[in-house]
């Protein structure tokens, strides 16, 4: 287990930021930590990285107790804090050398990390001269300098333009091939694009903790299909896994299924077997964003 969080509660004076939060992350997973502003994401990450203490609960990273042994744990953790604080007057290499000295990391690692995050063409510049996307890469390079096996990234894509966003997501995926990554975001599509699993948090409590595939399959499939002829209800009922069928008009049916299978190809087979044609076939998207909104509204 790369990350194990048990019954964490954090109260800032009177504000309860986390309420009895528990979750785990397996080695090599990329986990999206998804929640609206103020949900408690940054608080959880600061506790995971040993920067603040909870009121209650336990946190382990690679079996090391973060609360009892924060320095040992931090050797295994790369952390990109929210807003990525950098010394902007420094040159990229200068900044990374400074970080390497703090981490007591071999300076040879610097070029390796610059390479890994795709920073080579910009590495001779001062940090303030870089675009937000490249500044993010500097933060990521600094986070992986000591070759940690767990990466904690607090909203690494917030404030990026669409192209930078895609590039940084790709980079997170790449880093996720050899590390366990927990990254926070308030964008559902991001989770779909990058993660293996998702933890949805709201008002300091975990609402969903699931593999993405399981979450997608959770939802029933609704498919609208237009045949070239009128198809009789008794025949429609022969389509496997059918939950309900509604004849919207003439040749148009709205079909609901509850199954892991993609029913579009089955409907296609059904039409072919019965010798009629499909003019239109539209699956209502398995929309995680809708689910997220549903779960976090009110
Ligand atoms: P998120 O990162 O999901 O936006 P945070 O962890 O930053 O959420 O905050 C969770 C809650 O705790 C919010 O209500 C926030 O206002 C509160 N909070 C965060 N940091 C502090 C602090 N240092 N003192 C008091 N309240 C805080
Ligand atoms: Mg935050």
C-alpha cells in the first residue's frame, strides 16, 4: 500500500476541515482527489506530506507513519503545493540546484529531472520568464528530484490554458507510470482523462472512493436508436440486458440497459439479425461530470 489514511479529522480552531477521512492507494495508481473549493483537499495533502498535524487519525506512506516519522516519510514523497511557490528571480537550474541542496540530492539528478518534465528548452531562463505551464514543470521537476515513489500534487493544472493543461496532464500520466500519484482537482474531466480511480470529497467527507471503470459502469446506459422501419415492442424486448424501452416516435426508441457491456454493438447485431437498418444510434454519455455535480451539489 502506497498511501493509507485512517480516520483523519482536522479542525482549524472552530472550522472542521476533515471529518473522519479514510482511504488507501495502491502502488502505481493515479488517483484523482476531486472536490469543490473548501472541500478539504489541500488540508488532506498537507497532512499526508507531514506539513500539518491532524487532530485525530493515522497516515502512512509506504508503510511509514507520517505523524511519527515525517522526515523518513518525506524522503518518499514528492509534493507540489497549491499555487506552486517558486523563487521566480532564480534561473531554472539555479532553483533546482537550491532544491537539490535542501533535499541533499546528487546534482546529477537535476538534468535527469529537467529531461523528465520536458523543461530542456526553457531551463536556461529565469523562472518568471516562463509561461505558467513551464513554471508548473519546474515545480514538478523540484518535486521529483529525490526520486520519490509517491507524488502528491495539489491542483497542478489550475490556472493553465487548454494547451498547457493537456501537456501537464500527459506529464502526470507519464510520471504515474513509475510512481503513485495523488492529485487534486475540481475538474471532473481531468479525472476521466488521467486517473485510474477517484476520491470525491465534499465538506471534509469522502463521498465516493472508486475505480473509474466501476464508477462508469455504475450508471445505466441509455441509448436512443432510430430504425429504418417500425419495430414491434415484442421484438425490442428480445434485446439482451434491457431494463426499459420507450417508443419515442415511429421508428425511434429510447432503450435503457444495466450492464457493463457497451450495448451499441449489441443493438447493431440485433438490427442485422432481424434484417433492418439503424439510421441513428446515440448513447447518452456516461457522464461523470453529471454524477460529480449530483454528488457535490447542495
Ligand atoms: P480545498 O483545498 O479543497 O479547497 P482546504 O483544505 O484548503 O480545501 O480547506 C478546507 C476548509 O478548511 C475550508 O473551509 C477552509 O476555509 C478551511 N481552512 C483551510 N486552511 C485553514 C486555516 N489555516 N485556518 C482556518 N481554516 C482553514
Ligand atoms: Mg486547495
